[in-house]
């Protein structure tokens, strides 16, 4: 059984980074690694090339990106990142909302009933008020209305935490169900937002020792090229103002 701590961490990733997915919808590009558009910067740092050579490399990089997007190119090409983000959000949202529907059907208590007609007026008014408040409890999972992936993740997070509300305790099977959905969803979000580590070997050798060059980035780190033989490292040069 996946630990509750890991499940909570995965659900928090979804809640925290759902706005980032919306922001990423406005971006475009390809999912290739290393990123062709930035290779000129890496290689400029290594070679200390002239401005003309760097400009030529930039032109080649732009041409490569155009080729990757060209409908005339033979064979399959990767979809623009906007479509990948959209696909990720749709899949994650579908799975999380479905899980929340199933869990709510099993653990969410039905709202309090209204008072019978024969009750005294004061008692009936009080009971009906309690029934309305119970039905409108914001902690309840709704089968209509706000049903986003982020809302579903937050609701499932509260259930795993055991927060109070009109709910029964989760069973081990229900915890396992949430854990599996949360793990898959968090992985999709991290991949779509490029939060995971990336590493690739360059085709050209180290200019110092002819060793193998490796480009590494991801997880919020500044992209870097390093030689696996001599250990020399290069970082991306900042763009000229």
C-alpha cells in the first residue's frame, strides 16, 4: 500500500501546480530534449565563438524548430506543448473527478432531512435551517458545478488527511484508490511542466579533453553542460541586453 504521506505529497503537487498548467497553455514549442532553441547558447559558452558564428547557430536552431513543426516533414512530429498541456489537464481532471465521485458516493453522508409537517413551527424552522446548512456545507463534494482537477485534488487531499465533515473514514481500499490516481496525476503534471530532471549526451566532444559532454537541466535548475571525463562545466550565457 502506498503511504499516506506520499499520497498527500502527490495531491499537493496537483493543487499547487494546477495554475501553472493554465499558464503553460499560452506557451508553444516542441517537447524535444535538449531544446534546440537554446543549444546555440550552450555551445557558444563552450566554444566562445564569434558573433557571426553565434548568429548562424541561432538561425540554424530556428530552422530546426520550423522543420519540427512543418506539416510537410515526413513522419510523425511531436505536438506543440500547448496541446500536450491541454491533454494532460483533460486526462488528470477526468481521473481525479471520477475518483472524487466514487469516493464521495461511498463516504459522504446524505444531507439531513427536513422536518415533518406535523412538527411545531419553531422546531420545524430550526430543523429546516439545519438541513439547509448541512446540504450547503462547502466541504461536500458536488456532482454538478465546480469540478476542476484542482478542486478534486483538494477535496481528496482533505479526505486523506481525515479532516472533519459529513464523511465516513476512508477504508484501506479507498486510500489505495486515491493513492494510485494521485501518483499518476502528479507524474503527468510534473512531466507536462518539465519539473523532472533531464539529461542528454551531446554529439560533440569536450573542447578540452575530447571527453563526452552531457547537458543537464530540469527541476528548477539552471541548464548546464559538463564533461563526464574532465569535469569541466559550462552554464548558459545570459542574453545581451
